[in-house]
C-alpha cells in the first residue's frame, strides 16, 4: 500500500516538474508519511528524481547558454562544486538536527516557489545583476540544491533572468544546471545507508512516467491552478512538519 502511495507521488511529481516545478514537495511528503525520517526522505527523493532531471536537461540542451561574460562551462563548474558541497553538508548533518531544520527549509522553498510563480517578471533580456553576482548566486544555489533542493528551479530562473538571460533559455539552462548540481549530490548519496532503494526505484519509475505524461498535458492543464495547488501543498507540508514529533 505504501509503495502504491510512493508510485503515485512519483507520477505526480514527474507531471508537476514538467508543468510547473515543485515535485519534491510531493515526494518528500509521501516518503515522510511512509515512515522515513526527513533526512532519509530528502536523500531518497534526490536520488529517485535525478534520472528525470537529466532527461529534462538533455531535452532542452539546444537552448542552454551562458549569461553574458559568464559561460555555461563556468555555471556548470559552479553548480557541480556547490552541489557537492551541499551534499557533503547534508551527509554530515545529524538526522535530529535535519529534522529540526526541514520545516524551515520547506517553508523557505514554498515562499520561493510562490514568489517565482506569481511575482512580476523582469523585462525580457535586461540585465539587472552582473556576471560576478550571477556566479555567486549560482554557487550558493548549488550548495542549497545539494543540501535540500526545494525551490532551486525558481531560484535559478530568478538569478538567470536577472542576469539578462531570456526566459526560454533560462528555463533550459536551469534544467541542465539542476541535473549537474544533483549529480554531484547523488554520487555522494548512492553509498549512504539513508537511501531506501526500493522506494527510490518505485518513485523514480513513477516520476519518469509522470514526466512523459506532463509533456502530453503541457497545453491541457491550467498552470496557474497547478501552481496554487503546489503552494497549498507546501503550506500543508510545512505545518505538518512543524507539528511532527522530532
């Protein structure tokens, strides 16, 4: 029964990530409900969703680019180092400490998601920050992505568009960079006893199928309604985690 719940969460997360992002809210909630600690749920979710992120990154590779004087290679390296640093930080965080941190992390990710979904977008192609600021932002996002990951898509979209990258290119570039920073974390996580492999395989399979369904549903689903539902789920998950005994 719990594996069916995890499979359904994977399907939903794959669909959601294709349409609007925020699938990790669903997978984290499902894995915690299945009995995992927040630390194990976060690590297992990261490993399970990684193949889908690679697929999304490869699908949009023709639109991937750097930002002005900041090349994509530089963004790649910053994401890789930041993701590895975040992953190492997570593996060295005691489970009880992470359990105390995770409600605040989910709250932050929910706020970022809501801001990224409903804020006024910057003027297309106008640079509001320079390459150094964009590089620093990407490195910090990489650390956050390797450590937790919720809301990284919107953080990267915000940074890349503020640096002057057109939205279409920013979307493809953030997908590629998300797979890079999570690759660094996943390489560290695969040997961790915190990974629940049965659940990870079921979750990952569901996410791949959900992603394919999301491609079909892209023009058939009300994206604004979906984003509202994601924010509502994030709020509910935040409240549940704050009320959950450590």
